[in-house]
C-alpha cells in the first residue's frame, strides 16, 4: 500500500527533474529544423532573414544561379565616351588607305576600326572585317544606326563605324578615311551590324 501511494509522487518528481533537459532538447531540435529564409539580391545571397546561428553544412538550400554583374555592356554609352570616340575618328579623317595598315598615318578598313577603339581603351585583337563579324554580337535593332556601331558590307569584305542613320566612317580604297552617306549604293551592300562591348570602367564620366 505504501508503494502505491509513493509511486505517483516519485513519478511526478522524476518528470519535474527531467523537464529542463527535455525542454532544452526540444528547443535545440526546433532551432535545427526551423526554415531559414534567404534574401537573394540581384547579385546573389545578401543576408539571412532571421538571426539563427546555423552551420552551413546543416542546411540544405536550393538556390537558382543568381545573375552576376556584367563585365561589360554595349549600351548606353555616355556622352564622354562618344566624344572620345568621335575625336579619335576625326584625327584619322583624310588618312590614306593602305591594305593591312593600322596607322598611325595609313589604314585599311578593319585597321581603321581597330585603331579607333584601341585609342579609347577598348582592347581586342586586330583582325579582318570577317573576324570582327564573328567576334562581336549582333547589334540590337535600336542600336544599328547608333554612333559607334560597326557596319559590314559586301559579303563581310568591308567595315565601317556608324555615325548615325545618315552615314558612317570608314577607310575607303579610293578616298582613304572618310565619311560616306548611307545612299542606295551602300544600303544595298549592308550585311549587318555588330556592337563592340565596352568595359564598365570605360563608361565612367
């Protein structure tokens, strides 16, 4: 009879003594199983929405690949950059045409283009008009007649730099480095347009 009376009291005392340990274990499990919300900014994970201290190898997070900052962009180009480009072109106007030449006083068509962009800090390998066509991405439709876009002619055998919708600069066999209008002769020979990407640091005003 004595044991029957004492047993409930002993059981209750045991439960009370074990309660802190049970509570701590439950809280630990809860901390490990709580959902961690990740804030993803434009260039990747920026912060944890809550302040849990959780080891990275204890969480299985599935994230899509975050977009990365572009190393270079093609547009828009600020006025300062365009001024430098136009100045480089103006310095070459009137220079004679010589096949394979890249300046400083004589040019062929692709040598003229390469020289102009090199002079404003845009570095790429010297090549033919066809090589530039392969190297650079097509210009968007609204960029085709923007200043600085490359324009290609006659089966990719000739290249120039667009001035605007009215004309372009190029090294002509008969006139040297010159400006020519987009007249019927040239419009009928256009193969397409390419845009040279400009590194971000070159776009600083």
